[in-house]
C-alpha cells in the first residue's frame, strides 16, 4: 500500500526553524526522511544541526533577516543550489510585537507586515517559479487562531495573520493548476517562547487552558502530523485550506 505521508528525499525549506514550532517542524521533516534547509535571522543555529545529526541526518542552515528585501532576493535559488530542487516551502518565521494600540508605531506596523506578510508572498513567488519548472510542489503558510479573531496588544501580528489567510487562498487559486498545493496551518496556544507572557502567569494560563476543549496547550510536536499531511501526497487534492491545530479553540 502506498505511504501517502511519505516525504523521503523531498527537499524542504522552513523559515524561522531555529526554535519553537519551527524547530519542531524542521526536526519532524528530518525524522520523516526529508532534506531540510532552515532559514533564520540568527547566525547561531541553536543546536539544530546537532539535534538533526542525533536523528542520523543533516540540516542545512542559512542565516538571513527576512525583513530585509535584499537578504530575501535569490534566497530560494540559493536553497535549490544546495539540493538541486525544492519540493516543500514552509513560511513559518514570525514574531509578536506586543504593544497597546495607541502606543503602536507606524514603523512597528511596517516591520510586522514586512516579516509576516510581504516576505511570505516574496518567498512563495520565488518557490512557485521553481516548482512550476519541476512539475509541482507544496507551499505551507503558518497562520494562527489570530487569523480569525481580534486580539489585544498584537494588532500588527493579528492583522497580518488575517491577511495571510487571504494570501493563501489567492495563491492556491492561481497555482493549483500547476500542481502546487498552497495551504496553511493555524496553531492555537502553544507552550513556546512566543507565548511566555501567558505561560508565566498562572491565573491567565489557567483561564485560557479552560477555554480549550482539549484542556491543554499545544506542544511543538503537535505541529508535525498536520505538517506532514500538507507536505505529502496525502493532501494532493487540498488547496487553499487553513488547518486549525488549536485543541478545539475555534470550535467553541
């Protein structure tokens, strides 16, 4: 029987894969047999390559500030030069700039949208050009439950994540005929550094945990299964979908 979730030998690039959800997804792809390139802002890989070697495989690491348009130029081409192709792009890089709306500056707005939206379009375009020549591929965006709800103190992040859903659907409409699947994963509250403001406040943490039907926050490894679904042939007829990984939060 065909293993519909098999990604052995596929070449994948994941942005922001040095820590948190990105790191879990990068190592998940490695363990599933994919060749993985991680792009992150830091010159330090955060022991990512060491952890991949413990799994018997290697990760290629590229340093780039994705808010810098010049740094993004030709980035996918550089990745292709390492492995000869690109099958999977995961646009995961993100940051929450926390600020009350009346104190939130226009420069913060520009920086948020550049990383969370413009860079995603740029890299998706670069990847799509490569994938069309190859005969297909997978583009996976990391959205959020903030793609569907208003939020306090993260207006740039939430606005960009709302727009990311529209971008995902637009890309899917134009690229599906080229055998390129464009979809998104929308995580809820996860125990990561990005959510440390919640995790370090016991009262707030208990309040939010009680709002989740599963009764717990997500663990980074909870992203691996959904990612492999969207990265593999299991999702070959899935286009423009946003897959919630939120413990049931949005179902309430």
